[in-house]
C-alpha cells in the first residue's frame, strides 16, 4: 500500500539529529562557586575577521559585530550564524557573529523549540550539544579533569532536568560522557540510564582525539560499551565528533569537506564491524548521525568480501565469526536528511536500519520545510516503509513512549 502524499496522512517525524545551543546558565547554575570564573560562561564581545586556512576556520576578537562567546579555561569560542542558521535565508547563512537575541529562540529555549517543531511536522527531537562539541570533546581536551567531569555531569543534568523535562518525551535526552576515562564514562551512562536516558554521544574515530581505538588490545572502551549494552543506551556518532573533518588539501574550499563528511562515518562503521565489540556485546546499538546512507551498501559488500577472501592475513578471522554485514543489520542505524541514492537502494541499506533528521538549526537543516522534503523523497514508498524511516525505527531504537500499539519493544 502506498501512502497518500498529504500533510494529513504523512507520519509525524521523529528527528534523530538536531542541535541545541546551550543557554548561558547551563554551567553557571550548576558548578561549585570556586569554578564560576573558570568554568564555561557566556561573554559578549566583538568578533573580528574569520578566515578559512589549512582546512580550519580561524578567528579573533576585535573590531566587528557583537558576538556571544563561550569562555572556558583558556578557551574562547565564538557563536556563529552557521550553528544557528534557522530562519535566515540561505544566502545569509555565513560564518558571522551572532548573539542569543539575534538567533531564533528555538535554538536554545525548549518551549520555543517545540513551537518550531510543530510548524515542521516534527513530534520528537534528539539534539546534539554545541559548545561541548558533538561528543563532549571540549571537556576531554580540558586541563582540569575534575572540573571537566563536573561540566559533563552538569550538561547531562541540564539535558534531563531542564531541556527535556516537561515536554512529554518530545525532546529526547542525549548525554555526553568523560571520554578520557572509560570507567567514568560507563558510570555516567548508568547514572543517566537510571533516570530514563537511552542515548549517549561518542566519537566516530576516537584516535583523532588522541584516545584509544575500538581495536585497542587492552579493551579500553569495553567498560563503556558494556554499560551501553546493559542499559540499552544507543551510542550516537555525529559527523565531526572526531574533531577532524575529511578534505583533500589545506587549500580546498569548505565545500570539499562538506561534500565528504560521510567519509568519517564510513571509516567508523568499518572500524566497529571489524572490532569484535559487536560480537562480545551483541545488544549494543550504534547510530550514525548526519552520515547519510547511500554509501552503506558498498561498504557492507566490501567488508564481507575482505572478510571472506583475506582471512589468512586480514587480522579478524579469529574474532569476527560471521560476515561483517550481519552485524550492521543487527547493531547499526544510519541517518539521513536528503539521500535519494540511499532510498533507491533500501534493500541493501535495510529498511529497519535507517532514520530521518531535520538538522535544526544548522545550515543544512530542512526546517521549516522538512515535511515537503520528506514527501518529495519518500512519498512514493509504501506506507509501512515511510512509517519506519521517519518514525518507527527511532521509537524502537531509543525506546520512546510513542505508538505502543504499533512499535514492538526492542
């Protein structure tokens, strides 16, 4: 049966990848008094010139527009329109200064966010952090790890008690963990799972952050992975969560890296397929946020071919008993916002292995036209397939309290 391509019949969307710009009070309200002047705090200052050099943006304070900066230890990070693009015409979405008053209130206020979701046909949303970065690596890089741990816990308390509280499950809590200590990370997963959290951020490629890989012979990540498997906490890896975006050269324009963002997700998926962790912890779930899905069929095909043909020297014959693709279908979920090629290959991607997003309020976001985009992309698909992609798979993956009569428990 094909779904009617109308607003009334198209399922309400559950977006598994949006973003929140933390309001100024997050850490100041929660850190001990002795850390107030060194912990994360919002400061209004001018933003000078921003240039793209060596594959990265550099910036300075000075003459220019007012900007709300985040100060933390010796770190000073400006807030730019690129992170709060919602409501601006595409031609005005640039890496320029912005203040909280200039951005849409839905970027940081939960009540306003729900209103922006309502106009976008979105029922529920999972939001990644901004100042902590996509897996909390800001705190991993900090000097004072006692303070950093308090900052991680404060962010998670804010997510649960302030950002998501009172929204009827429409704002889905997503925590960060202290990546510099896998046991502390496991403890934080369990602390939050006890109050209903079923999602944590993680780095797509930890070695890019100076951390052990998922192949670590001493099992560095096992306490964390075990805690996630035990509690049903999904490990979410957003593109850029390794602080290293793919590009081809130092002088390549930003558009090159933006086109290639899926590369990190592709490398990460390959890492996990051959890590052995999915064999040891068969209940763990991984989600690749904003990685798109069109590349997945070839990686699965190639991984299976390597596993079959190169068993004598590939280094995985003793720990991967089944074809790597089998672990993808049991343990992994892809996420997209605009991927015609992936949707044309659903048999290979797996209709039960993909979810949808709006990327609010980033520059790639389809807000406030996500319904139109979704209908254009998927309106021709069977009704049950559309339901799974835009809603059902997310409900099952994150154990959401929606559609209990339709979505079986995990």
